[in-house]
C-alpha cells in the first residue's frame, strides 16, 4: 500500500482546490507539524525527564524545566512567529493578540491555538492535544482586532494534534476531514483516516455530570434524555480526546453554561470554532446554548467563551429539542 505523508496530502489538496496557491499555506502547515512533533516528543517523555514540575526544576540536560503547557505555548509562538507567513496569532495562554511584522514582510495568515488542551490531565498520562484555527487576510487588510476576530465560518483550515497512545493530526481545509498518524520509525504523519464522516447516530454522550445541578433546566432535560435513553456515558475531561472519540464513534458532547461559567467554559476561538469546523466538515453539528451554529458567532473578544454542543446529527437534534 502506498503510504501518503501529510505534506504530500496537503500538496495534492492544494493542486485540486487552489491551483494558484503561493505555497504560504503549505509552509504554515509544515511549521505547525514541526511544532507538534517537538511538543509530542516532550509529552512522550513527560514522566521521565521531570518536565511535569514547575519552573525551578532542572532536567537531564541541566536546563531549567518549564511546565509542559508553557513549553507547548512557547514552541508554538516561536515557530508561528518565524515561519514567515503568519501576520497575527492568538493563544489561549496569551492575554492579547500578537501582531507579527517580519521586517516589513507580512504573511497572509492568522492563527489561533490552544497549545496544550486538557493540560489538567498531563500528570495522569491521559490524551491531550494542540488545537488550531487558521484564517486568511489579504495584503491590504489593516491588522486591527475588528479585522482579525471573525466568524468561525471564515476559517480556511482547522485541526488538532492528539497526543495519545499514538500521535495524530486531524485537519480540514474545507474539503473533508483527514486523519494522519505519526509513524515514529519514519518521523512522518501518514494518512490513516481518509475523509472522516461522523456516524449519523452513536451510543455515547459526554458531559461533566458533576455540574448537573448548576445547569439550566433545558440542559438538564436534554441530558436526562441520554441518561435514561439507553446511552453510555464517556467523559475524559480533555476536550480534544472527547472530540476525537465523538468524531469516530458518534454520539454527543455538551459543555453547557452553568451557574459558575455563565457563558460556558470552552473558548470560541481556540476550541469551539476549530472543532466545529471539523465537526461540520465530517457531517455532524456544532451549536451553542441557543441551538445556533457555533460558526456563525461573531467573537466579542479574543478569550470569549461559549456553551458548546456537538456530535452526530440525530443526538444534537435530540438535545436541541429540549430547548423547546
Ligand atoms: P484547557 O485544558 O486548555 O484549559 O481546556 C479546558 C478543558 C478541556 O480540555 C476540557 O474539555 C474541559 O476543560 C474540562 O472541564 P471540566 O474539568 O470542568 O469538566
Ligand atoms: Mg483547552
């Protein structure tokens, strides 16, 4: 069987869908992949080299150890700043948007990322990941907040790297969802999941049930339908892992608003938008607490949060029916 590397795949998609492309996008993906390989290397060694500790620890190279999420953030920022094609970035770990001007040369891409999603699980060796969302801006667009913060429907690509039993990349450029698995023996991501489609229905539902008493009546009613409807509960507490399972097996995930997190907990730009883009591309649905498309939300600020419900068409419609 011919093995297709991710860069080969990106090239063939570009030839098919954007034959006049300049190569900037491929270059961006290349640097993203390199960042993820570096992060993956550290995640894999986490228990061995004491990278789990806070700053002040010394690793086996005799260097100061950063916490893994700080490390992932600095790897991503360094590579995105230096790849030459990104003009602005937003990170879950950074207070403000970062505008990048490489000696007057301006790239055409804006990227938002969650450098290490699910980081509360690191010490337990549970799957975690890096989520990214990419937009294009033309040369003449001023890099103001208003021009940079756009609806998720305008993303040109989105995806995630999953650091689990194997390291995977799942991405879409708006022409289907493709999954690649890192083969450590050749150091490449190879195509393993072609044109992923979420099953129309699935038997799992995924919620933090401990928040039940803090949810609105509508969300309680919706979740009751699954609890008492023959479904099984699965909840990792690492969004990227919960998303990946839902994408492959079907079913539903919900993180609604609650009394503590009045606008939900998950972030629109780093988590909900890129995952909604993938979910819709895979034939599923992704909606907010009103049952409206996440991808139609106009971001109010860079760290905006949103209730987030996604999954198979049948289960999301069922959830929505509880909204009346
Ligand atoms: P983070 O780890 O990037 O801060 O993301 C937040 C995490 C998600 O990965 C996960 O789905 C969610 O928080 C779990 O929240 P809770 O512990 O409230 O169930
Ligand atoms: Mg996160």
